[in-house]
């Protein structure tokens, strides 16, 4: 499904593998990240990435290893995109 097929701005679907919200566009995922950031704190720990399982965009916490540079960013081990 492409961004133009999305029902409306901010729409999301549930990833069948992780159960996370999958956003149709990177812009929608970044908007969700900004909204989540205000409610839960820890602004630097959230990232937008392309899911290797469902090809939608997810918002999630980077692992401590990733933040320290000891592990790849989510999606990069399979050729995903960077936020």
C-alpha cells in the first residue's frame, strides 16, 4: 500500500509481527513520534524506522546498544531507511 492509498492523514495499521502501529508515511510516523514524546518524555530515545516485516513505518525506542553505536539502527541490518 502506498501513501496515496492511506485512508487519511495519520492513519495506521497494526503490524502482524510486532503488534506495533504501522504508519503509511514517514511524515505520519514522525508526527506520532512528536505527540508521543510530549506524553512520555525521553525525546532522544524514539526513532522512526521502516519495518522489515510489514514495510510500514514504526516509532520505537532505540536499544541501548544502538544508542551507544554497538548495534545497527532498526531496519538497517536489512537495508531499511534512516529517520
